[in-house]
C-alpha cells in the first residue's frame, strides 16, 4: 500500500515562507510526475506545481517566481519552497504522485497552509 506523507504546513504572515515536504512510502514504481495541488475553501482543487522524472517543472501562474518545486525521484520525495506568501495562498496543499506502470495517481492527506496577519 502506498502512502504519501506530507509535512511543513502551518501559519505564516504575509511575505513569509514555508517549505512543504512529501515522501511516498510503500511499494511505488515508475514515478513519472510529482507535484502539489491546493484547495481553498469553496474552491476547486487546483494545480500548484509539478516536476517530472526528467526534472521539467510547471507552475500555476500565480505562484511563478515565488514557489519552487524540487524532488528526488529515487527517494520518492518532493518539496515545495513557498516564498513571499500571500493571503490568497491559504489552502490545503496536497502532494500528488503519478506513476506510468501501472498507471496510478496517489494523493496525500493534505496539509493546511494559512497566511494571515
């Protein structure tokens, strides 16, 4: 059984920083993409950033230049460094893993990020 374990969420003031971490535990193979999504109250879950096996990154427009995704495919880990946080970044952040064989999507349980003064 695969479990994605997230850590690093919390409360931070606007302009502050947080670093999220996620490790995929269990029998997981052929990781193709690692990433982070978020869901704010009353809104749909949205992509924040992804990184592929070839270390190609993709970011949602509102976080470009502020967030940095990194990962280690061999260690089944992914990180999200979040700088210059804004009130609108408040959400539950979910770790995401996509495997190519077999094709599967895995999700973490979510970690709360609250940006408030």
